[in-house]
């Protein structure tokens, strides 16, 4: 089997390299990489504690990764510290396997989070919600550690936020440079088409053009509502057979239905879209590849230290508010969210190390780890720090507060027969890639195969009610069975054997949620411990309870209405929530019990110094502390748009511009 794998990969590399020849800058991003997490030679280096880097960036995800590369490209010596590893495997590189990637032990950090402030609430839900563990109110919340952070495993969806998300930051902070026009220019700038690094694709001819069921589903979705961008499209679609849609789109490029086109963004379209995702030649390509490529080209500028868990920011003994470096533990799997951590002796401490900086430390550990690191370093609410005897550097009560997320639910239906284009696919079950006929097909033409996409068939973006100023619902259809996150959820997303039925899922995401009541707090002073995380779901009216709940309810009903229109017995029955749950109040309490999220954010919120809850200013600087910034999904005052990765990549680009301007001309 190994031998076959090699042949296949070689073939793959050859075809990928040929296609990439015209995009020389990305050649190294377009081939499968090493299959294990074995540290690369580049990581086998020691940090000299007497050395002083220009910048140290902690965390290499959507916020930290591009920023570190941008600073290195500008000529600075940058140390990028990453708690996870560098290697990768076929699972995380094959776009369609993203759910499995999110549980890959090489990459997975498993958090268990609370959903309600009153933990007794879960008791009443326990029996109804399979995601609760017995006698434990916490639910699974997967994240990823490794070069690229969560971008290594996520569902690859890149959706531009609402213009008001940027303008509001400008108004809140009084910094006009956050205007929507400039932020859209940054989005354009980071794309490869404009000399940047991010390659976004759309499923060729829409995945749905290749299958009769999917065409019916699309027709039902388009017919369910009046959309702003489908005039004439619906009538034509209804008359199409398989292949017809393909022709139609080939002859009419405006039907690419790209939600990130400026026209759609500016006009806040309620529309039917083909969601962009990040892949080069059918292989996931993004922040990780940018980092590895930048290090390859600029080995004297970008230094990447993996398996390095930062434990604390160090301050100048003569000026305790001035950051001068970081402490970290050297050694793989040191953090207790890391699924491989349990295999280590519990006393594992790694090797404590230091790295020093001339200019600035930039924290980018994500919405859970950045506030944890700030608090461990003495920056946080005074009473919280006192509880753990942590010497205070700066009293910032907002650290870890304002935790936000979207609400997500799904409607899952059993199908009468599998979708034709997936009929023989095993999704490389048990890692038996060679036994998967679809994998073999994928290798022949990766960028034109559903395995080379995230599998999304169609996305609807719309307002949940006329009261909303911009679209606040994203409803997307995907073959498979997804009912939220619980340990080993990914094994249930695809059929386990050929006798198992196939499923179709509508995912409903509520954007611009109003709930600011979530919190991240320390559990202990041990930096290897995860913090206490409580999302305070559906908290109270001040936190948008009814508005958010009604919006999710509306989204769920849209999905059900589409399913009702599909007709012809193509769908056998709804299994989740299940047709027995149909009365409005039953459905609403079901939503409150089941809803989940995966866009944790806003825990180091941006705001003016006069706002006691603000953690960073509009230039990402931690209030009252010198040489310390935060650049990741934790800086938003309000959760932006409908998906968070693309906004965070744009934030990273903005941070680079701001930091370079601040340091221009300074020795
Ligand atoms: C399963 C899943 C699917 C998703 N799908 C999508 C999607 O399709 N579209 C979308 O827009 N968003 C999606 N997201 C969310 C999105 O990927 C994240 O919100 C985004 O990557 C956050 O960026 P970040 O830089 O804040 O943090 P991360 O990307 O999480 O990066 C943080 C990095 O910091 C490292 N780190 C943390 N603490 C330390 C420390 N103390 N020392 C050293 N390193 C540290 C971590 O190992 C990690 O690599 C998904 C997330 C998940 C988990």
C-alpha cells in the first residue's frame, strides 16, 4: 500500500507542479507535504537567550502567521513561536476532509467549554443533547495547534464581512483608518491575483452542476425566496439537467456568484452564492504555506520555533510595563488541550526557555489563549490576578470578557440514495487512501474534484428579518451528516460503510450575534492548563436573547422549506432536529439546547483608553503597556460578519501596516 501511495503522490506532485509553473511563487504550496509531525530540520535549532529579535509573534494562526511573514518581508528579524508542530498529512491537506482534520491528533486541541453561566441549566438539557458528557456540563470545542493554527483544519470558508463591521471599529475607537474602503483594498492586496499570498477558489461550475439531486436542491433553494442576484437564473435552472448548469455558468461568468465581490458586499445582497475557499491545485493552501515559503526565502528574517508553548510575557525589571521578551516551554504537546498531552507523564514540564526582543512582543494565540497569556503575565482584572497571586502589571478588567461566537445549528436529512458524484467515495476511511476510488479520481485532477473543495454545494446569505441592517444568516448545504461538535464527531459525518444511508445537511449560522456575556478566566497559574471558558449562550435580553434566537429559528425554517420543495422523494426523512419537533416553542427550546459555535472571538477587545473594558487600542497596542500588541480573533469589539477567518487575515494585514508605520525610521 505504501508503494501505491508513493506513486500516487508522485503523480500528484507532477501534475500540481505543472499547473503551478505559471505561479512560481506558490509552487511549494501546491504539493503534498511530509506525512507526519516529525520536526523538520529547520525547527531543530536553539534560541540564544542573548539574541534579541526585532519582533516576537506568539501563535501562527490567521492573526499571527501573515503578520510575522509581513514583518519579516519588510526586513525585520522575527521569531514566530508556535505551540503546535509544523508537519502535515494528507488529511489536513485534502480540503474535503476538513472535519477529520479538525480531530487529527497531530493538530487537535480539545477544549471543553461551558455554554451557560448557570451550570444547573445543563441538567435540564442533559438527556436531550448528545453533546453533553455524562455529569459534565462542558461541551467539546475543537481548535488546532500547529503552523497555521486553526486555518490548518478549518472548513476553508472565506467570506468577507459587512462594511459596517469595519466602520463601527472606526467609530468606536475614533480611528478613521478602519474605514471599510481601505479594508476592502487590503482584502484585494492579500490575494495572489494582486501579488499577495491568498488563493481563493470557487467550486468549478458549482459542485451542484454535476448531480441531479444537487440541481433540484439548488432550484428549491433559489425558489424559496426572492434573492437579489438570481433574476432569470431560477427559471433557467429549473429546466436544466446535469451538465446544463455547467454550460450555463461557463457561458455566463457573472453567475460565479462570488459573495466577496465588492458589488455584493456594498449592496448587502440577500443572495445565492458559491462560497470561496482556499486551495491551490486542489490542496489546502493558506497561512501555513505562506509561513513555510517566507522562511524558505528569508531564513535570516523569519525564525519559526514550533513545539514552543509561550507561558508568559517578560517585562523590564526597571520598567515593569515594558515588554522585553517571553518565556516558553520547549517540547511537543505541552498544553493540556493537546490530545497527545495525555500520553505524556503528567509531570511533563518541557524545557523552560526565554526569547528576548528589541521592539515588540505580539500575542496571537487566539480567543482562548491570548487572554490566558495576558493574565498569566499580570495583565487582567486586579481581583482575578490577586486570586492567583499573580503580580499585577496592568489592571485591565476587560481581559477575557466579551467572549463572543455565532450560533450554529443544522437540519440533517436522510437521503433515499447517495448523491451520484459521491456514490463510491469512502473519504479515505481508516486512512486507506488507496482503497478510496474517489481519492484516485481526485489525484488525476485535484482542482476539478469535489475532494479538492470543502464540499459546500450552495450558500444562501440573507437577513433574518427586515429589521436587520445587513444579512445576518448564512445557510449552506453540504452532503454528509453534521450535528455539531462532540468527541469523534468527524467519524459520523460520512457513511461508515456502504450499507449506511447518505445524508444531506443544511448548516445555519447566525452572524452579528448580540451576546457579549461569555468569559475566559484562569483555572490555575499553570500555563499548561486550559482556562475556564463559558460562552453564556442565550444569556438575557441585554445580550440579544430573543433577537438571536428568532434569527436562528428563521434560518432553520428556511432550510426546512427548501427541503419540502425538493420533492420527488429524494429526501427520505429529517433526522435532526426531526419532524417531531415542529411547534415554534419546541423548536426554539431545541435551538437553545443544541446550538454551538466555532468562531470564538472578542476576548481582548479593541476600544478607547476611556473604555474600562477595552484591552487594546485601534493600533492593537495593549492599553497601559509598552511594546505589547494583540493581533488575532480576540481583538474585535463585536464579532464580524458571518465567518471570521477572512476578517482576521485582513486584520493581520492591517496590523502589519500599522506596526511598520510605527517603526519606520526607528533604529
Ligand atoms: C473546526 C473548525 C472549522 C472552522 N471553519 C472555519 C471556516 O470555514 N471559515 C472561517 O472563517 N472560520 C472557520 N473557523 C474559525 C477560524 O479558523 C478561527 O477563528 C481563526 O483561525 C482564528 O484565528 P486566530 O489567529 O485568532 O487563532 P488560531 O488560528 O487558533 O491560531 C492561534 C495559534 O496560536 C497558537 N498558540 C496558542 N497559544 C499559544 C502559546 N501560549 N504559545 C505558542 N503558541 C500558542 C495555537 O497553537 C495556534 O496555532 C473554524 C475553526 C474550527 C476549529
